[in-house]
């Protein structure tokens, strides 16, 4: 198996050697980006009908812009030199809104270099076009499933000078879950899985295979487990969070839930990977005393039991979210969950009142809970966590009034953001 993985990595490296892109300048071995650098399947360039200004030293814009390059399935290290003629604060999202770099400030005519690792995937399993993940309609055309790497540069006059993209093989965290974990590709929806990459430095890749509407069982039947197991390697991790859909009528019984979780853990271990079970966060269900009530029946306890019986690492997001939501209170949590009046966002024609799904702030705080759980569980992954933020205390969340992330433009294939994703 190790030999096969090595062969695949070497093939990927031959197909896609390191590539360097520079703005305006010419340099031997580098591709020069200009106003005419428009992405196509055969040419890297600016994408999704966005085009920054390019001069001899930088690519910059007053609005968000996207850069794409066609790449084989695999993981890549991106080294980006940010900065331009004007002061800038740049946030970088990858693929379907995975947060990679958060608000990197650069002085006028200055530069700052950052690195991060990102994964590109396609539906085919083990390269077999006849054996694929069963994509939902919302996933067709989604940036997470196409054969290219897409980077979004956003913020206050986002700018970069140079990009280097090279194939890598690093420790990978595979995420399995539902819409509270998935890469939500449409503002203002967000989930913790897409925020998690921001908290790791280069050396760890987060690849989010979670999808809206999934149960533990459907993750098997839709060939999502097969996809993950075709890729996962010794030293990798599989984080598993299910319950919101399992508990629905005639979905997954508690007995079957336990068996399926144990099966996932066993399959990961058989491939030399480390399974990590994550109890589902609570919904926004408060009692008269301002305490969160359990809306997930026996599923969190069932996962705790499986973790104990199988000696699997556990991140108790259910318990941490209770502490977090109670610290925010009934009114404060309105600003973490999806509660917005009509017309708060482009194409949002109806009010949104959703006590299950999260906006950017809520998803970010839950991702900080996951990071805290990684530290509590003493997972070796903790050595790759960024050191720019203190450890998180769910009882003392970040102030919502000081939190902001630049909004991603509505993707062209999305018609109406008022659609509520299935958990």
C-alpha cells in the first residue's frame, strides 16, 4: 500500500511539477500574470469573472478576485507573497470557501510571505471513472469537486505578488460529517470544517468530505467512505461527526449508529490512520433559564460510548457547544446561528430563522472548540497548530462585535441563498 501511494505521489509530481506565478514581472521558470491571464482548462489565470489590476509588481483589486489552475487530485503547498502598492489586508479562501489565511496586513509597497497546504479532489475513486462519489445536485459544479485549485483573495484591497504551488504529501485530516461540518460555498452559511484549515500551519492538510444531508449510513452508501478510504494513508486522521440527520425518523437507529461509527474507526485504523470521533454540537434550544436543552436524543452519548469502547480519541463538541451557547445566551446566539431578516444578503428574498446552521462567527467559534479539543486529547496534530491565537475557552467566546471575515461573492451557479441546506 505504501509503495502504491508513493507511485501515485510521484506520478502526480510528474504531471504537476511546482509552478510559480508572478505578477507583471518576467522571470525564468515562472508564469507571468497579466490582465489577459484568464483561466481555462489549459491555462492558469483569473477565474469566476474576476480580474485584478496587474502592474510590474503585484496583482490587486478593490474587490475579491479568484485565481485557478488545473491540477491533478492531490495535496499542494501554496506559498504566497502578499502585498502591493497600497496598504492591504488580505484573507485567502481556497476551493469552496476553506479559510486558509485570515486578514494578513501588509504595508504599502511591502510584502509578507505565507504558506498553507490545500487539497484538490475529484469524484472518481482510485482514478476509476465508473466508480465515483454519488454527488448531490448542489455539489455538481462545486469548487470542491472540480479538477482545479481555486484561490480567493479577499479583504481590504487584496493583493499578491507571487504564488508558488507544489505537490506535497503531508499529514492529512479527512472530515466526515453533515452540513454543520461541510464547506458551505454560499454566504452567509458557514460550518466549522471550512474554518479549521486556518488554525494549522503548513504541514497538515484539511480535506473536508462532509456534505449536507448526510447520515452515517448515507456516507457509506453514497461511496463517500470508499472515496476517503481510497486516499487515506498511515499517519493521517479521520474526524467523524454525525447525529443531526441520523436521529430523524427511520434514518439510523442508535444501535446502527454505534456499529457504523465503529466500522469507520476500524477502517481508518486498518489503513494506519487515527480516527477521532466528534460529538455533534447542540442546536439553539434554550429553556426558560437560558440553558441549552438536548435536542439530539441519545446520539452524543452513543458516540461517547463507542469512543470509550473502541479506545478512539473523542472531541466532545456537544459539551463544548453547550458551554459556548450558554455563554452567548439566547440573544447572543442569534448572531452565531443563521438568523437574518430578508434582504440582508444579495438574492436573499426571505428571512432566515435557523437554529441548526451557522454563520461565519458561529462556525469560527466551533472550529476554535475543535482546536481546543485537539489540545485536550493531546493529538500529535497539536504541534502543527498556529501560535497566533491563545487556546480557546468555550465559556469565554470571542466578542462578536469585533469579529469579521470578508464575504465571498455569491458563486455564479447559485441562484438563491435563502435555500436552507439539509443538515
